[in-house]
């Protein structure tokens, strides 16, 4: 009886990228048998080009490029409803997060506004230990060339105490900054 040859993916091949994404997400896409419970429970599936089940199917079919360019990975709210409902324990929320990181690393971002928001949010958390809404808005508008977008909303929100002019610094901000530094040392962003 002839033994099947083991396929070793080349670095950068779709199989290697999928293996990397699975490793990062601590999940196995082959476990998914496409029951659809993840998509049925997803509160934002209506806005996605591919619901969670289909994102996993794209990966199962080695259509990595299509999965990385999908708007769905950016629309995902990371609420973990999909992961909680999966009868095969596929951590779909973590998979979506790993796909976002891979899309950023490869420069395959369909919406530059989403990437600007992501960078502004993470920058605020890194520097202040928490989210700074006004900073996110300013960073986003500068990066996307929409300098005065939503400007008329700023003053009323500040007057109602919904947005602070200056960021609050948390007591544990040095620990949060250390987390970001460790992630950078491990090769993350």
C-alpha cells in the first residue's frame, strides 16, 4: 500500500498562512462542520459580506486572500456569541481577530477608515491605559482626511459630559504600556 505524501506548505502559501492564523487563534478550522449556529447568533451578520460560517468556509477552501479582504472581519464586534454557540468549540471570535491582524500585516485592508480607528483606539489605550474618545476621533479624522467630520457634535457632547477634552490616565497605565511592549517584542503590533 502506497503512503500518501505529506504536503508541507511553502512559507507564504495559503496553507502556511492558515496554519499561522489557526495558531494565533488557538483554534482548528477543520473542526467546523458548517452547522451555521455561529452565523445564526451573530448580531452583526446582517451587515457582513460573509457571515462567520462562510469566513471559516473560505479558509477551509484555502481562499485566504478572499477572507483577508472581507469586510466581515472588520465588522465583527468580537462579542463571542459565535464562539459560545459553536458545538465544535471553534473560537470564531479569536479567528476573526487573527484575520484582522493578518490583514493589517499584509496590508489587505478594505477600508482605511477602519484601520485608522483601530490604530487610534489602540494608541489611546497604550498611552493612557484606557480609551480616549476625543483622541480617537482626532486621530481618525486626521488619518482619513476628514478634518471637520462630526465637528458639530463635539461641543454638545462635551457639555453633556459624554466626551472629555483631556484624557483620564488610569493608575495601571504603566502595566498596560508594558503589555504593549511585550506584544511588540513577540512580533505583534
